[in-house]
C-alpha cells in the first residue's frame, strides 16, 4: 500500500503518472473518456425517468467491484423492478433507500469512491469531484495491484490520490473527472 502521508517526490510521481497515462490515450480513448460522465449522466436520467440524482445515486451505490456494463444492468433492473438486487446487502440497501427518496448524499460515503462517483455522474461539469477507484490508484502508482488491497478506504490515502488527479488536471487544463475518465478508458483497454 502507498503511504497515507507521502513525500512531495512521491506526490509528484503519482501526478506525473496520471499525466503520462493521459498522453498515452489514443484520440478515440480521449474522446470517449471526455464524454464518459456526460453519457453516464444521460443514462442515469433515462433509468430513473428523469430523476437524474436518483439514477446517479443508484449507479454509484451499485458500482463497487462491478464492471460498468454490470453496474448499468443492475441499476436498470433495480428501477424496472422497484428494488435492487445482485449485489452485497449494503449496496442493495443504499440503492433501495435512494430509490425511495433518500438523498444520495445522505446514503453514500461522500468522502470516498461511491460518493465521488455520484457527484461526477449527477454533474459531469463538477470542477472538483474525482473518482479514485482501483484503476485510478493503479494508474497513479504505475502498478497493477490485482487483488491486493489498495487501502482506499483510508480517507487520507484516497484524498492524496484525488489531489494528485486534481494537480494533473490543472497541468492538462481539464477538470479532474475528465482526466480520470480518459485515463481510466486507456488503462482498462490497455489491461485487456
């Protein structure tokens, strides 16, 4: 696991790794990454009959350890059937609470991945929100961790990497969520 409190040299290296992955993305990967959250926003509105915040919240609640395709399938099914299924109890409970009207920000851990995922989907132009998932971590540390624990439940470690993505975004001249999405697309497709 990377340290929660890292040196400036480490922070610079993580930021540079994100920038390098951005530059390694193909034109097609960059185009798809730049639209990723806008497309997710449209999908959230569609599955939740125009209540984008509900759709985004359910997508976020059901996102942990799921591919995007599976995440979309589970969220669409939840709205179609009126109840979530196909995930761990905690995720299902959160999704069901959101579908019945609880504000997603009251249900999701807003300081960690699922909360940030919600923010990026509900507002693709959010200038600060950035998702740090296992892929974002692996990009920043230039290593595929596989099944090893990344320690992203530690707020300090999560925030460190989020700050590195924000720093990379400033250098690139883009918002953090778009940098994360472009690097995610390139990373996922490189890893196959």
